[in-house]
C-alpha cells in the first residue's frame, strides 16, 4: 500500500508533487496570519499549501526550502 500524497510533513519533492493541487491551493488561500497551523484533520496538501502561505507572508525559515526548490526544478517544463 502506497502512502503517495498522504504524508505530512513532506519527506521530499515527490511527496509535494503527490499533493492534489486543489488541496494545496485551498490551504494557501485559507491562511490567515494569526491562525494556528492546521492539524491532522486537514489533508496533507491543504497543510502544505497553508505552510507555503505562511512562509510567503512571514519570510521565516521553516526548513522546507530545499524541498521547495527541488519540486520547482522538477516541475518546470523544458525549453
């Protein structure tokens, strides 16, 4: 049985790639600066989106930068 897309926090860029885009976007849009971090009652992709919005808002290092960059590199289309 695979845990593809169901792991949080992500272990690598492949976990990030497996999160449904809709969940990530919803979490990103739902972020509010004073809200507590969403818990396990939310989908992993939602939680990832929320963390990305917090990172974009606060600019505080959260330890996921290398994974983010790896995901961005792997998701770019070749020229």
